[in-house]
C-alpha cells in the first residue's frame, strides 16, 4: 500500500514523514512484529498500511467505528488480517503483554481535551500495559508548536480551543515509562494552509529548508517510537 493519502488522510506531505519513519523501524526489526493495535484509527489507513506492507494482524480501533475502514481494507485485500473495536485509549480491553506494537496518530489532544491532561497519562500507561516486553509504540502527535500556531488554531480550527496540544517536553515526559525513546519533530509552515492539499505539499517542501532554522519547539508534529 503506497498511496499515503489513504494512510495519513490529512496534511499528507508532513505527516507521511512519520509513516516512513515507522516503516523503517519495522523493516529494521530483528523479529518482525506479528500483532498490532491501532488507536484512534479514523478510517483505518494506518492499520491498512501495516497489514498490507508487513502482513501484520491489526486491531483497528477508535472510540466510534467507521464503515469506511472496512471498505478500505477490503479494497486493499487485507480485511482478513484486521479486526475492529470501539476502544477508549484510557481503558484498552486487552490483557497485559498482548501486542507486538501499538500505533497512533494524533490522539493525545482529544484524549486530554478540555483540561483533562491526566487522561493522556492514563492512555500512555494503558498502551505500555498491553505491549509485550520489548514491544514498540509508534506514534505521531500534534504539538503545541509556536505562538503563531496557537493563535491560528484558536481562530480557525473548530476544536483549537479545547484540544490538549502537547509540547515536545510534555510528550517526552508522557513516554518516561518506556525503556528507550526516539522522539523526532517536523513541520512548520504547512499547518497554516488547511487546503487544498497541493499547497500544503509545496509548504512541506519549503519546510525542508525552513526547519533548519526554526527551533524544534516550533514544529507542529512530534513522532517516533518507544520500546517497552
């Protein structure tokens, strides 16, 4: 599955950097993972990616199920590798040490929305619990970024005032229970261009130069992996 639009769904040029990073991590694993859990799956693109590219058996979950996910998985011929569930990240209904990896993209902000930051901590504890020893968390999350990003979200993003954006430092603190963590960040200008996507692609290409000069705390996507 190489059509990253189906995987990422929004701001593809920027967020697909996380997908390519995850792919490299899995490809380099001495023991390729068999079972994965996707949280906040939306239309199931990430589950589809890991099932089609690596043959992983995926639990594709979100707080509300999406019929579009099953359609996508059938279209890519991986429906037999995927199960579905409605799951709150703060109360994952699997036993400890179940999954080889857990993956999520932009869930911490809604998990901790309206000031409930303690739920972000709980979600990370639950993710750690259901990973087997040595299992990996693959993640990508919206960051607070610069004051300019904060102002633009408050003015133009419907959920911008309630979403619990995290800083790089806060994200690292949430991951403190893992044995090792690799935390990357990316993105600056494309966040200010909501659509059409080809303009975001141009901005993301410009970011290749811009990111050399702006502080990492101004990046709006944090991604990486952590090992239990």
